[in-house]
C-alpha cells in the first residue's frame, strides 16, 4: 500500500500558492483553490539496474547532443547505448561503459534538423543498458536540436533574432481548475494561441504538466517556465526551505524540453505586511538556477523587484497607446530606459521586454459587478481592436524590444481580459488578432 500525505496552508506564507485564492472564494486575480493530486501520477516496474533520469544538452553548431544518464543499481561494467532517429531513420549512435551512477556521452548526428518556432522537428532517442552481453533496461525519449542565447538586446534562437510574441497562459480550466479535462485540451490551448499569431507563452504562476510541454515541443511553441510563488513570504529566507527544492525539482524535470527557452522563478515579488522583500532570496534562487541550467536565461522576478537578472522585464497596463509609446521612445536611440520602480531596481543594460501588457477588459454581456479587466472597458469591439493594435504596434516597432507578453489568452473566472472566454470560445475574429501580431518586428532578422 502507498499512502500520499500532504499539508497545504496557503495562508501561512511558508509555501507558494500561485493564483489559488487564499480566501474561501475567488477574488481579483486569485481563483478557485485546488486540492488533491492534479497532475498525472504513475508507477513503473523497473529491473534491479535501470536508467532513472537523463539530461540532454543540444549542440547544433557541432551536430551533436551531449547526454548525461543516471543509472541506479549495480550496473558497473555494463554498457549504455544511445541511438538517435529522425522520422524513423537512424542518424546517430554512441555508447559508453558504465563505471558509476552517471554516464556521460556525446551523440554525433549525421543529419541536422533544427527545432524552430512553428517547426517542432524532434529526434527520437533510444537508450539501452547492456549487462553481460544482455540488454536490460531500455528507454524511449526524444530531443530537439536548438540553441538560445542573448546578444545585445536580441534573443537569438539558432542564431536568429526571434521576436517573442508571447501570451499569458495561467493553466486554469472551468471543470478541473488546475487539471485539464483531456490531452486534447492541453494541445488546444497551444493551437488557439498559435492561431492568434502568438509563438509562445509565459506559463504563469504554475508549473505546467509535462504533457503540455510535450505539445509545445511538438508544435514549435516557445514557453517560459515559472513557479507559483504568490503567497510565499520572502521578507525572510525561511521561505527558501520550501520554495527552492520545489523549483529545482521542476527545473530538473523539464530541462530537456526544447520549447522551454527560459526560467522565471518569481513573479511580482511585492513587499509583505510592511516588510520589504529579502533580496538575497532572489539572488540565491537566481544563482542556483544558473548552476543547474547554464544554457538558458533566468529572470529573477518578472516585473518587480529585480535584484540580479539576465533580462530586465516590466509590466505595463497603460491602456492609452500614445502615452504607452512615449514612455519607451527615448530607448530607441539609446536614451533613458523606462524603469517602473527606479528606487528598488536598477537597469544594467540587459535585454528588455514588456512581459505583461494589455489586459483589455472585454465582456459586453457582463451581468455582475465582480468581473473585471485592466483600465476602462472599450465601448465597442472596434474600440477594443484599435486599442489592441495600438499597444501591440508600439512593441513590434521598437528596435530594442525582443518581445512582448499579452494578458491574456482566455478569461479565468472573474478576470475577463482574455482573447477567448474561459470555456475557450473566441471573443473576436482570430484572423484579425493574428494579422496584428504577425507584423514583422523591428528587432527581427
């Protein structure tokens, strides 16, 4: 018998709760609480010596991938073999002797097929553990061949400056709350986003299901990994004892997904009960994250208050396209960079983007006073689209912005600023939104 026991106190400040309400009911941008196991759990029978985990580092410039495979049990003297396949054809193989709990090897590839935005080209990977001439544990997996790096103000994927047209996705569903009703629903959220002209998402205040990341890999959809930090008291370092192990477990679990291009452990780290955030909490999490994964950029806290970060992002819900534009105009020619909290965070020349904007309130059939969105509600659909285009064009046309993230993909309970309703019905003609989003950005190659 296996017993699972968990304690959950979202009011304690000792654990992250994300967007789950700390009250008995939803309010503002906090929603219905979730209890019980909400992601897939399974048991697996394994032999005495087995492959327990794997880390893949893609190296497209050298036409190979670097593997680190963990082995459990008495396998010393055995051999680990790795075979790469593309569309069913073997395109690379490598093997190494097992001498301890970790085996490292480089797998050269005869064919290079890059994983790109909208083109989720994936290789299949077969691993087998051989002992005394007999094949023991075998594992089937996949990987994508792509690189990410920051270059001045640009974010490059496979060497190309790619403008990130992101949307905020909170991973909530009307029936299952944190749990999607089906695998098709996970894929559908990505497909409706891509249909609107977005090429990725901030997976907001939630560590998403591995199956969602699978579909992001398969469809060529960019994602940023976050944790559900809201509710965690970081005015002292005590919260690290719960937060950091959870965050690192999520990083280790999701490391191999090519769709995942960056990490953001915290979002809007506000002060609490008159006490300021402890900057060392953010610094420690950032530095440990970089040690665990030096291949991706890390944003310490999205929006505020930055301490040490690879990317400087802010949140700006100004609903007036003209004043929105004026705020960022000096940056175009290397002038003053807008800093929403100049007394609390310092800009140090990092790549820059607006990771939350818009949030335009649109629910013309609203019958209650509970539902809300940012700013004043547009008077018509035409008014909405004019505002959406005006705000979005400011960011697309800015030569020092590498991306944006619009709030949000779909309504969540009382927050009605989605481009789709909570039950995933379009509020507008998707082609109109798509045509606005897909204009070439100034920073793109």
